[in-house]
């Protein structure tokens, strides 16, 4: 480019909106709505976590809502000034990473579903699901955070900005791969459960046939599908580099990123696991109780041994 646009701070004849990263003024009403929506859902998620004690789901999902809210506040700032570096940093970092936290909440539900319906139908032990998928999610987050921070602080260094975009792209590609593996394991598990539904225990059968659980299952499926769709869109957006036609199309961004994440959050806020899959909280409580009992027994044994000595 002939003009060093990295020095632009505000819109002017030398720094037109067309030459900013996105090439447009982000829509104020739409982005303010998204910020408010995710902010409200954050409060609701926190309240549900307190009420139902479904922390293993609530914590990552609430962080995802918070990141979405902050990201859209950043886009509101960009409406006033598309060259606003603070707004750009807020939205590029937060909106890139937020779905990874939303996905983490979904990953954690699988372990509890397997424990409820029957671990014998799972190709791997239930306790390994969080370790595998949260670890993969963490790697995706690290890559996206590193790429977003690199791009946001490039300060006109074109190669640094490009490299930051590629690092973010690698993180999202890894996230999509993780989602595909997760979907494959879910499909395999629920196919086996369905085939063996006549052999389920009485408690598992009651859960499997309950309307609440099936609504929750639909909500998880919808949330997974929308997050997956959003990630595929982001790959296409970043693959062509900064200022690509896709990146500068706000309508596509609103539909394939904003609306997709909105649907995911809406479904898993309305059909929350605390209310529609209470067994998730029961398993978490059982694990905590077992750990406390094990610790108490261990301490008691130590005390007895010490007394005997």
C-alpha cells in the first residue's frame, strides 16, 4: 500500500473507512444487541450455576458469554471509529476465542451423559473425555490467543500481522478437527446406546426416554452445529488474509458468526443442564464426595498409623 495506514487513528481523507481492516462502520444496533444479549446470558448462566451447582458446565460457558460480550463492545467502539485500535484488539481477541469456551462446556457434558446412560457403550473411559477434549481446546485457545495478540499489536508490521492471522487460523483449524472427533465419538456412543436401549438399566432408561433429557440433547446438538458452522466460516475468512472480501462483508459475519454463537448460547441457556440434565450435577457432586471421603479416609489412616507408632 502506498499509504502507511497503520498510523491512522481516526477517519480522514488520508484514512478512509474503506482502507480499515473491515472496510465498513460496524452496525451499531446489531452489535449493541449482541453485546447486551451475551451480557444478559452471562448473568443467567451465573445464576443457573449458583442454583443448580452445574459448575463444570457453567464456568467455561459463562466465560464464553463474557468474551462474546466484550468482543461486541469492541465492535461498538469500531462503529464510532473503525481505526480504533482498542476496539479492534477487544473484538479480534475475544470473538476469536469465545467459541472455544462455549465448546468446552459442551465437551464436558459428554462425560456425564456416558456415566448416566452406560459407560460400557463408550470406546473410551468417561473420565478421559474432559482430559482429551479440554486439552485440545486449550491448545486451540493458546494458538488463537497468541495469533490474536500478535495481529492486534502488529502496529503496521505487515509480516507480523500476517503471521498472527495464520496462527489464529491454525488454532481454528485445530478446533474444527477437535469438534469433528467429538462428533464422531458422540455419534458412535449414541448409536450403540440406541441399539442396546433394551439393555439399559432402569435409571438409564428413565433418563433416555425423558422429555427433558431429549430436549437437552437437541440443544447440545444445535449448539454444536452452530459453533462448528461458525468455526468453518472463520477458517474461510482468515484463509484469504486481512481485508479479504469475506472479512469485509458484515452481513456474512453477523449471520455466520454472531447469529451462530447467539443460537448456541440461547439453546443452552434455555435448556440448561442444571434443569434439563440434573444427573450432570449429581455426578459432579458424587465425584466431589468421593474425593472428600478418600481424603478423609487417607488422613484417618495416617492418624491411626501415627498413633500406633
